[in-house]
C-alpha cells in the first residue's frame, strides 16, 4: 500500500498507515519522501497537488525500490 505524495487528505493518509500497520502490509510513505525534498515544487504541476513528469518518475522509483528492498520481486 502506498500513500499519494501529498497529504492534502490527512484522513486518507492516516487510514492507509493504520490499515497497513494493523494488517502487517508494507506501506510506502510517499508523503514523507516528498516532504524531505528541498525543492518539492519542482515535482508538482501548477496546482501543487498532482505530480508532474519528474514527480511521477520519483514516485515510481520509490515504489520500485521498496519492492526490491523487501524482496517482493527478483
């Protein structure tokens, strides 16, 4: 399970985290990842909610790396 890269809907984010924790599901916290970026606006379109091409690439790489790190695929 993974979060959307923005936390505009904190309820959904918290529900996802809690469900992942409750059921022992891997949770990819994209909110935390994107919040660490010093230049976060470079990764989003003009509405600051939807990623742009650079943002989606960063998001996909994070999910892929999580899959590899947790040995979900070879």
